[in-house]
C-alpha cells in the first residue's frame, strides 16, 4: 500500500564533510542510514528518522544536520500537517494513535505567565554565596498537637518524614519503560543528592535495593513486583491512582517486552502481557483508598510515608481533600503535561488540567478546610527549570517531581518516540547494545550537575526575594504576579496581576 | 495477653507483653486494628506458632504484610474486617471461623487463608501466590488480576455463589467456583484458568474468554481435596460434577491495536 505520509524530517549530509566513517550507520537504531552495496557511499531514508539527533551529534565531522522537511501539505489553520498525518496513519492501520513524552500541544503554560518578586530598598536581599540558605524540606504529615510527658518532656509523635536536600524528586519511571542504566543513573544521583527517585510500576531491581533510602516504591493497579519485601525496601510507598499523561486509563506493556530482568522485577512470566487495569479494582471510593493506605501502613509498620499520586483533573480539589483525609501522608499531583513512555495521543493531548491551576486550587482548598498539614503536596507535569520550582513552591507545593527534565539530563533529545523502544540514547529501550550507550557514571553525574545548578538558582531566587528558607517561600503568593492573565485565572492562582 | 498501660500527659499508651511460647490466645474485643495487629506482630516476633484471636469484630488489616519464618497458624473467631491478610507472605495460615469482609488476601504473595463462612468483595485482588478457601459465598470482583510467577501460582476456591466480575483481567493462577457465578466472568483475562462447577456455560462472557467443558479435573483435584478437608465436604462428590473451564481466547486477545504516532 502507498504510504501517504511524506517524512517529517530531512537529513542533510554535506558531502564535502562526510568521510564515510559509518558512525551514523552504526548508531541509528531506526536504520535510517545505510551503506550502499558495501561502497563508502551512505544514503538515508528520511521516513525512518525521528530526529533524535544521535547521528548529528556523533558525526565526527559535523557533516549531518536534520531539518524539518520543507515539503508541506496544503495546510490551513484548521487542517495542519500533524492532523492530516494522523488521519493518514489511522486510515492506513485502523489503530489507536500512540505517542511518547508529554502533551506537546499549544495550551497555556501558566509558569511562563507568572513573575517573581525581588527586594528593593525596603527589605534587604540575601547573597546566597555569603549567607546560609536552607533548601531542605521534609515531606510527610505534621502532628496535630504537641504531646508531653508528665514531667514536661516532649513526646516524639512525628509521623514518618522524608528528608530531602532540595524540593525536587525524580518522578516515577518504571524499569521497562526506561533502561537499567537509566534507573541506575537516577538511583545513584538521588543518593548523591540526598533526594529520592521512584521505581514506577515495574518493581525494584535487586541491584538497586542498596539505594533503598533514596527510593520510592510504587504500587499501581497491576501490583507488579509488589510484595512485602518490596514495600519495605524503599523510603516511602506511592499508590499510583493516575498519571498526568493518561488520566483514567490503564497501561499495557506487551508480552514481547517482558523478557529477562523485566520479567523478574515485575514478577510475571516472560512473554506474558503486563496489563494495568484502568482503576484499582479494590478502590472505588475514598474509603477504599483509605483502606489501601492503611493496609500499606500496616504492612510497613507505620515506618514509611504513603504517597497517593493522582492526575490533575477537573474535580482535583475535592479529590485531594478526600486523599488528605484518607490517612495518606503526601499527595502527588501530575499535571496534563506530564511525560510518559507511551500514551494514546488523544488522551495525552486532551485530558486533564494544567498543574499550576490544580496546585493553586488544591493548596487553597486544603488550607480553607484546615487540613493542609495532613499532607505534603508534590507536583509534577512539566517542571522545566528552577524558576518553575520556585513558582510551584510559592503556589503552595512542598516539592516537585521531575521526569522529562531528568531524562534530558541523561541525554534524551525529546524525539518523543519512547514507545518505539529503540531509543538511540540508551534511555527508553531494553536493547542491550542501545542500553550500554548510557553510561551510569556519566548519566548520574549529569543529573547531579543539573540539580546542583538548579539548587544554586533556587537559592539565588530566594535570596533576591529576601527569603533564606524554602519553608518561608511555601505558599507565599505575594512573591508572584501574573502577566497577561484574566481575572478568573488570577483568582484561581491566588495571585495579583503585575502592577497591582 | 497482658497489656500494660501507662499515661503520658493526657494520652494513654498501651504496651503489649507477649509471652514467649508456642501459642497465644488474645481477645480482640475493644481493641482497634492498630492495637490488635501490634499484638499479633509481637506474638509472631517472639516465635509463637499458634495464635488465636477471639471476639474479632471488624478489625481491619489483620496480618497485613505478615510473613513468618516458621509455619504459623492464626485462628480468628468472629468477623475480621477488610483487607485480612493483605500482602500476606509465606509461613502464615489464617483460619477464620466466621465471615470475612472485603479485600481478603489483597496482593497476597504466599500463605493460606481459610474462611469458614462467606467472603466480601474484591477477594484475592491481584494475588500472586498462596491459596484462599472460602466455604460459603464470595462477593463481586473475586480474583481480579491474579497472576502467577515461576513457582508461585495463586489458587482461590469458593464453595458457594460468586458475584459478577470473577477473574477480571486474570493473568495467571486458578480460580475455582463450586457454586453459581455472576455476569462478566473473566472479562479481559489474558492468562490463568477459571473452573466453574455448572452444567451450563456461564452467561455474559466477553469475546476474550472461551468456555469449554473441562475434560479432566486433574489440575484442580488437589485443591478440591484440600477444600473438602478444611470444610468436611466430600471431594469425590464434588469432582463427579461437570465443570466448565474458562481460558483466554487466543484468537481474540485482550489488546488494543496501536499505531505509532
């Protein structure tokens, strides 16, 4: 059948620079480049290119560049190239569109419409290079009251807390969706930085049990790899109710991907499909959720905080209020831009709400109800920079989850083809030759670099606001002003417009 | 079991003093689930192998996450609450002389639960190993997403009626229903087997499931024998009846057709 789709990208090889070394041929798992008939001449098939830049970056003479194809449909404002291509794909296959990474569509990014305050004249700013600045946070439930022995000595009634050196954690990415080396990079970086990474739904590989105190173990609807040893192996247990990229739907890892180690950590036979049902079928209400929370607490003897992760959806405030009363210690909210290894395109691009609005309204609702201290709030769903983190904290978050940014630190070029399993950067793949391209020494180092830099920037931004502790910034919306936002948006965010 | 209580300010704390021995009797009456579970844990810690709980009245999460190094019998007289034996691991056998409530054996990995009565909804949700025997009926969603791995193979035997959605998303293991089943049995199943004692194939099956008359019952025989032993039934009598077996339909698997975008 004729493929109606013209390639999206074009590979331009400069024949004057190309030395026919064959690096591009060997490096591309999508088999774009090819030596013709054992000659030195290399040709390429643009239609296979996903624009991951592996060949362009590794070409020793910089002979390759990849450009967006100049060839275009007769598109208009309503029928753009992407929409037309999608129709061709479905007309050809009859399949549901499947995509990788977060929502790429042109919805407002509220972080980009919020500006930070700075001290001028009336209050001094602080120089973080000279003065101590505190970025440590503790996640968990705060006690209701202070308890004392009859002699006045304090009784430690503090529920379990997660200490973090900075308000950042690596969000859930399962072993299976990303590679062994990617997981090792995350685990090592988390240990070095004094933060946490998250196993996702794929279970915990035995090699990583040594990073236990920097690990969040996840319990999702499929309960893959979940047993009592696993629950006690980490610092906290996360119940995954939903994910920003695909709220309300389950997951399906095909049997072909359940091989070797993946099968062992998920504790399912090789070749069997790993299906995560859309809901947890033991949770149909907040009361049921409470039951799962407490069964996990009993199984871990109240030593581990329990996180409930939900996607940001329309009734997020009421849901969060329920979770805050369910006994959970931490609520993690994933905005509609959250990343994913694979999600149906239509769901990723059309379901959920922006994290900024969800966060602001949840924080307000919990404060209004007097239950904010019942839980810490962690937000994710496209945290792209230290500025996003500072703004999120000022909107009421205790901490953020980063996923896509962490992957990019490890080398991800955002080609958004994670679901294909042929990641040329060794991240979203299980092919051994590709996995070894990501060296965990380098991967973890780059993650440490990124977060160390962000931490410096957070301190700078706190310093210029005259704040020396991240706790003081939390929910401090006076430090925020909106630009180009309407009254309703400002009201939901709980901030004033710039100039007010 | 002795409970020593003392005051700290306005708060009263209880410390459970468990005698070291091979058996321990305790009264659940008036205890909340945290206290009761802490008591049971204290007994298992000192190596008691036979623990009896009287007057159980809805306390939840009993034996949640339990595993014992040596075989330990836990007998519950009364009605344990939801999530009995959740995440149960090896070494523990729980016997309930009464009815159990919802989510018995949730995500259970090993061990055994024997219920001399009825069980509630979501029995054995997502269990990976071990076995559950119910003398009477079970509610909706029994054995949803049970799965097997290597030597672990979960088994649920239900003597009476079962509600709808038995074995939904079943990925592995054996579910055996000796009484009638509700609708939508095995929807989305992609592994495992469901045996139903019936002369008629169950109604409302989805296209992902095929039901055939079981030609032989060798696979379920040991579990039926064990069921009969626990509840004083006649195994031969049960095995004489006709069983239907439900398996995933290889021609119409549970999956979505995707196209890379």
